[in-house]
C-alpha cells in the first residue's frame, strides 16, 4: 500500500469514527423526546421546538465551518467540534428547566454543524473521483452506527435512571473517545494539497465548466437536500408518537429507532455504492418513492406490520442523503469545495431546524396522521426537484 493510500484510509477511518460520535449525540434526542415531553408536559409543537432549537445552532455554523475548512485542517475542526458537543450534552443533562435546556441545546448544536460539511470535504479531498459516492456513502453509513447505538443506550439507561442520566453518560463517554482519536491520528492533521484536488480541478456538468458556487444545478441540489432533510427529521421526530398512539410503550419505541437506523445505515452505504455504478437520480427516486409509500402504510397498519416495515422505511429515509452529498463534490471545484459543502449543508440544516416545529404544529392543529401524510408528500417532491440534476 502506498503512503498516500495509507493516509487516505486513515482520513476515512478518523472521519468515520468522529461521525459515529457526532451522529450519536444528535440521534439520541429522537428516542428521548417522548421522555422529555412527559417530564415537561409538552405538546407536539413544543416537543418539536426542542429539536428545532438544537438543530438551529447546527444550521448557523454550516457555512462558516465550510469556509474554515478551506483554510484550516479539517482534522482539528472535526475533533474540536465533537468535544464541544460532548461538553454541551453534559450541560444539557444538568438543566433544571425546559427553557434552560433549550438554551444550552442551541449552543451545543453549534458544534454539531461542523461534522457534515467538514467531514464530507475531508473525505472528498482524499478519494478518487470514481469512488467518491462510495466513500461518501461509507462516511454516512458510519454516522448511522452512532444512530443505532443511541436508542440502545436510551433503552438501557433512560427507563431506569432517567433521560438526564442518559445524556450525562453519553457526553462524558464521547469526550474522551474524541480526544483519543485526535491523539491516535495526529499524523493526518497537517493540511496539504492532495494530487486529486489538482486532477479534479475542472469538474464537468454536461461538459460545461462550473464557474460559480451557486448555479441552477446547485439550487436544485439545495432544494432537494432541504426537502430530504425535512422528510427525514420530521419522520424521526414524530414516528415514536405514531407507535405510541397505536398502544406501544415508550420503552419499546427505542426498538423502532434501532430498526429504523439499521435500515438507514444499509440505505446510506448501498445508495452511495449504487450511485457510482448507475444514474444517481434513479437511486434518489427509488429511496424517496419508498418513503412516500411506506409512511401512509405504517400509519394505518397494526404495530407488528409497522415494526417490520420501519426497517425498510429507514433504507429510503436515509439513503437519499448519500447520493446528494456525493453530487456536491462532483459538481464543485476542489479549491472551494468546503464553501460549496457549507452552502449546501446550510440549506439542509434549515430543513432540519424547520421540520420538527412545523409538523408539530400541523399535528396539534389537525392530527398526527395529517402531519405524517404531509411528510410523505414532500418525500415525493424530492423526486421532482432532483430529476434535472446532472452528476
């Protein structure tokens, strides 16, 4: 193995490990929301607002993080951001009221906004063009490992010891793991210009050189990512309440998330891999069609069938993002790819921030089922928006 390939593999491993921790931090909020809602006696809108505040911090930092990654080593940005979030998670566990909890959650979310634009850029700088979708898919897949772990921890700790103890445990565990990964992989911390950056200096879309960060293709890509994020976040926020209304216990909703994230992990990796071999639009259309069909089915079937279908829903729910993330790198200039990722992830994080409170309001005003049907319609809209994107 060449020295360059060895470094590239270390970059992928370091980025994936930190993605596991980052996504665990954020994913744990979903299975904990029913517990928090009970503690503070929250409506659907108020419950969604917790996630909105948390994700708003992440949305604000996406673009600045992307800009910083063009000049500062992605290695240090990823490590420091994860330590930041870990400290914030610990502080959230110590909050004495819902208002204090949300205030800390906002500042905690700022650190979480670094992972996606910076991690994706780090990987894209150290990956051959013909393997880019697979690499991005692997990075996304690693994040879902953290998401799979999150509900398991909730099931083991939150029921017996409370959601505050669960958050505290995750924070104090994640901080030393992040610091350890920094020390072990310090050899890749120096930012150097990769030969692949030079080779990929002129990305092509329909044989036309890209001359700006935001053109019609990029706008369509951002809109697709925005809607995809709305669908994913709103589903994850309210799917446990769907099963609770069917008679499932709060504890057993953790199982729902384990199955959902397991399907999501498979969807992210397979969608990235398939996009290197086939037209990415077909993968986007397939995953979003799956979501658009399965959400209404799950609403009206019994708990047993719904539990089985939730794994398949996860494949479609999370698979699309791997394709869209890879397209960003494909249509962006390597010298300013950090900026491109920053712009793109800002749009997706706005969707993440808006979705919980928007669909929570719909659930309070009309019904939870009405809100979920709205999510499935937006899923189908992603297909329409992405049909003209060329990668």
